[in-house]
C-alpha cells in the first residue's frame, strides 16, 4: 500500500498556492521516496512460501469448499462490475 506522507491541501485556493510556490521554487517539489534495500534472504524465503502456499491450500480444500470460494469470488467480481 502506498504511503501518503505528503498530503496536499484539499482546499482549492491552498492547493493553487502550493502549486505556484512549487513552480517558483519557494517550496521543494515532491520527490518520490527512496526505495529501501530488501534483505535478499527474506525475499527468497517469501518466494519459497508463496510458491508452496496456494498449491498446499488447494490440496487441503474439498471440492465443495473450492466451489463455494469460487462462487463467492465470482459474485464479488460481478458486483464490482455493475
């Protein structure tokens, strides 16, 4: 989920002033936050768990449970579409 540390004002006038200040150099422009280095061991461990997780869960579910999950997912997708 993205972090919203630099919230811009909601008021139109304040936002306009901020934009003018940024364009004239009075206020520094928003810069994207620096990406943190990830621990390679943690990344590898996460990938390992992800590769096993879905398959292991699917094997534990019965046909009826899997069908019910799929039905609910389809209903949710169709609700969002309309």
